[in-house]
């Protein structure tokens, strides 16, 4: 018989609706029951496309004996971290405090009926394995202590909660200077992999913030080291593995140093941010290779991850109960398909080499398609054959939640692409319209909703930050003042609700959590708010520059301490010190500049004003004027 999760909107929660565990969603009923029956709470946090979440469900939550123990002695709560990132963020901090390392998903929290945590883990196997205590042993031990000496648990939980409430304020401000550019380059080069690209050994995440800041630095001062680190990373990522060469799109991260073996889930935020980085590389280098991959990602998202102009949250790593099954190939099936499609034996031998397909395989005896050279003879025909093999398989599950911040990331990238190629313009405009209609209701912004449901969970800082940013990208592309006005409105609301003397909060509702200053799963929402305010300070009201400076000063000590991991904040500091260039003119005068300025100066904005010529301004004055767009572009080159 289904448990309470059957009535929830979240696909992740519904995936657990038939577990033998008597799950509750996050609700007061669960906490009241825990208090009334004096039972500890087990909180499990995950998301629908998470491979290890599926593994724990299969091994632990579908186990009848474990379910029986949990139901008798605990109140069990399931949470979708994509619906409630505030709660997840709070308990990830608990995990980090107790284990002295970053957490992840699934996140397993045990706490008192008063929501005070006393144990935190991630994936826990059913029985002892990987030098880990088994889940059954763990809950039996908790039950024993809870019954014999509950004060031991309660006192520990109170200490943890007390520590979490301690303010973590910066000790002092660091002077903001352009020397941060050289410090950033040096710091990034110390973690850079010169052979494979990327900024760690393994696992490897794209870390698009680092890539983008390196590219902006190159555009400013032609630092070849910055360009090489960024482009070598993008080229290696493109070879295949983390990049799906057959369907398009990028997976979340690679478990190896070569970007070959990914966790196969595809997230909207990753694909939005990675496409943005490839487009930035095109602006910096004018090489078609980067533009083409950016477009390929957008086309994948349009085909597989979009409905009614809105973007789904993610597709699963697993299909038919097996990780990567949809994506990988048997040696024999590839050979057989190529023969059937008319390739000769000699051609097949050469094609297999190009595709990195062998009898031994490169992933658990099977093959992930990978190219050392982007183009080869018969590539289109070969990829068509490989796509036809996949078409007979079950496509991974897609979570059809619409998340405001993730859609905004994708929409911002669409507007950037539209400034290169007008075919993306209508797509960007329609997506922006639909997102605002669905998630901005009666002057209130919401975080998440299923496509066919009304939103209920109100927005967090990331939603304000990324939507305000997308609106500014829309304004830069269209000069439509409505986009600028709404960006201002959202920024003002965020300042009122989430800002305090330089510090940004991620949430201030049921859980008061700090905004990340590092670029973690995606770029810091606090740093994105500064980016937004720098733009507004240049084209709308100088007061936003003051808010930006106070924020940068507040976080400066941490930014300078963790430079590579605060890359968006580093970009903000460089931008604040170098200042934006604002091109002001009547729309008909500057409309031809819209699709060209990104290639020249990374911090250039447009502002429509009813004036005769094209005028160049910074935060302090307007200092030059020209008569047409071509002269404006020449002037931009001089001002770098």
C-alpha cells in the first residue's frame, strides 16, 4: 500500500511512495508525531536523477526488515533537495561540521523530535561495506542508546545545534586591488591539469566560473596563460564522456581525470552554464568550434529537456535499473550496426578507432563514445547509426520540475546565443515570458513547480539572482525597458529580504541559511547578485554600486583566501575596479552593435537614451562620442 508520498508533486518523493518505509514528506504532522511518541527522526534528502539515491532506495529503503525497524522506532521523512534547497543546505552544513568534509546525496540525517541533528551520513549500505557501518547496524545502535541513555544523544544534538547558530563573520576586509588578477591566475594554475584540462584530479566538475573568469581576463589583457587554461579545459571536455556526442548535452561530472566516465545524469543548470562558457570562449577566440558546441547544447535542451518553452530540471543517470545503460555501447552491436548500414570492413576498423570503441571497452566492459579529433570521414552517417541503436532503448527518466533559477540560467544563455544567431531569439523571448507567467505571481516570486501544477514554494536568493541576471541579458539583447524594470524590482526585493550590511542570506524562512560565497554546485548567488547590481549601478542607479562594494568588502577575506573557488566574486572585483563601459544612444543607433560588443570588451553594457550620437560612459562621466556603430566598436578596442 502506498505511503503518504503518493500525494506529493515531486517525482523524487513519488519514487519512494511504495517503499515499505512509512515515509512522511517534510511537514508539521511528522514532527508532532515524533514529539508525541518521543521517537528520533530519520531525514533522507536526495533528488530524482541521483544514482546513489537510487542505490540506497534499492538496497535499504526497499528492504522489508529495515522498513519494519524504521517504522517501529523512527519517524522517517523524505525530502527533495531541488524543492527545498534551504533545508538541504542547512543539513549539508551539519554533515560538514560532523564529518569535516563536504557532503552530497543521498544525505542521511538522524535528529531529535525537536529537529536537532546528532548523526549525519550520505549513502549508507544495508550491511557493513566500504569500511562503513551498515544502515541496519546504525539504526539498531541509535535505538539502543535512545532507549538506555537518551541524554547522551540529546546533549550532543544541543551542542551541534548551538555551534550551527554561531555567527561566521569575516575577521577583516582585504583591500580590493587589480593585483587580484595575477593572484587568481597563479592560484588557478596551481590546481590546473595541463594534460586533460580542468581544475582538480578526480572527480572532475566543469567549474564554469573559473573558465569564465579566465576568459574575461584574457579579453581584458590578452593573458595567454588564462586563455590556455580555459580553452584546453573546454577542448578536453568536448572529446566525449562528460559530453554526450550522440544526443548532445553534458553530464554532471566525470569520475576520472580525462572527462571520460561521467555520472550520466544531465542537469539543466550544468547545460545552461556549460553552453554559456563555450559561447564566452567563442567571444574570446572567434573560433567556430566553441560556438558550435554551445549551439549543440542548446539544441539538446530544446529537443529533450523542454516543454511549453520551460526547461525540466534533470534526466536520470540510470535506465532499466542500470547506471549509464542508455548511453554506452557493446563492441559487437556497433560493428553489426555499421555493417548493416553499408560500411566496409576497412571503414569499420577506422571508425572504431575514431570512436574509441574496443572489445575490452572503456567502461565496465562497454564503450563510451569518445573522439580525439572532432571531425572525421563519415561522421554524420556514423552518429546516425549510433543514434538509431539508442532509439531502441528506454530513455532515462526525466524530472519535469520547473525551477526558476535553473530556467533563468538557461534563458540567459539563450539571449547570449541570440546575440550571435537570431534563430535563438524567439526561443529566448518565449521562455522568458513563460517563466515569468508561471513563477512570478502577484508580485511574488516562486522557486519550483511541476509543469501542470501551481507553484507553492516561495523563491530563494538564487531565484532572485539568476532571474535578475537573465532579465539583464534580455535587456542587453532587446533594449526592452520592461526587462530592466523587472530586474530592478527583483533586486530591490532581494536586498530587502536577503541582505544585511554586506552579508547575503540564501533563505530566511523556516531555515535561515547563509548564501554560499564559493561557486559550489553552480556560481554563488551572492556573487551573482553583485554582478546584477554592478550592471544596475552602471545603467540605472549608482546606489547599486555602493551595495556591491559593501558586499565585496564583507566577503573579501574569504574571496582572497579561496580565489579559484570564488571565481565569480573575483570577476566581480575585477569588474568593480576596471568599471563597466556603457554605450548610450537611441535604439536605431546602437542596434547594430548588440551582436558585436561581446567580442571586444567583457564588461560593456548598452543603454537606450534619446541623444544624438553614440556616447561612451563609465561610473563617473561620459567621455567620448562617435557617430555610428563601427566607430563605437573601434573606440571599444581602444578602451580595453
